[in-house]
């Protein structure tokens, strides 16, 4: 599906990519894309130990190696949107976590990418 920006949405643009990044609040995340799905784990910070996998994602390449990504985890009530800028090693995230609970978490933060690996890297 093309839009006026010339960028279509896909659930496979980032397949085979794994990255690790740290948010300004100290939250460190490992995020991997595979077969149209995403998995992540918070290694440190306020959400340490939180992890999920097999979440369908959509992505859009906005510029060369710059992506807009989103996924929705209905099981726990979380909606995540990321702006991933590989050339500048930055991730910007906006998320509503556990939105159907008594204690939802609203995230709006920036992160620095510390590691990127791709399946086809040698």
C-alpha cells in the first residue's frame, strides 16, 4: 500500500535485525524482528524483566535506514510505536503499556542504540 510519502507499510522490512538500546531513564532493551514478528526484553531500568515475543509488527521506511514501527500486544494491553534511526543510532519511543490495568505506564522517551546485528552480517 503506497501513500503520498511513497512509503508502504510492511511487516517484514526489519526481519533479521536485532538491536540493543538504552533509554534516557536507564531502561535497556534488546529488540529483534523475525518472520513478521517482534520480540523484546528490558534488561535494566524501570521495566527490567519485562519481555514478550511473537508480536506482529508493521514498519515503514521513511528514509534510508530510518523506520517507523508499531505493534499492539492485546494480551497485556500495550501499544508501542518506535522511530528507529540507524544512521544516527537513535530510537524514539511512544507507548501505552498495560493500558487496561489499574496502573498503566505512559512512555515517551529517546534512546541510544549500542548494538545492531543483521542476519546476513558476516
